[in-house]
């Protein structure tokens, strides 16, 4: 379970960093409105929802390794 949590955290971190970098690049290039239109689509919204739900589910699952220490 610890490994799954680690991978979910890495995936979330990668998407946050890449999204922030892309938005900053678009803002500096002056193409922020078109970037916002492209990113505001159902696949991105569904991915964000699934990632949020996975994080919520993992928050309710106990870590057996931590309980034994």
C-alpha cells in the first residue's frame, strides 16, 4: 500500500508541475486564454476527479506497516 501511495503522489506531483509550467509558459507567451480553453475539457476534469477520489480512498486506508511500529 505504501508503494501505491508513493506512485499516486509522484503522478500527482508530475501533473501539478507540468500543468503549472505549461500555464506559466502560456502566460509569458501571451496565449493564456487559448491554453485555458484547451485545458478546460472533460478528459482533464475526469482525470482530476479520479485522482482526487483515489487520494481520498487512500486517506481512509490504514497503513499496516505504521501500525506495527
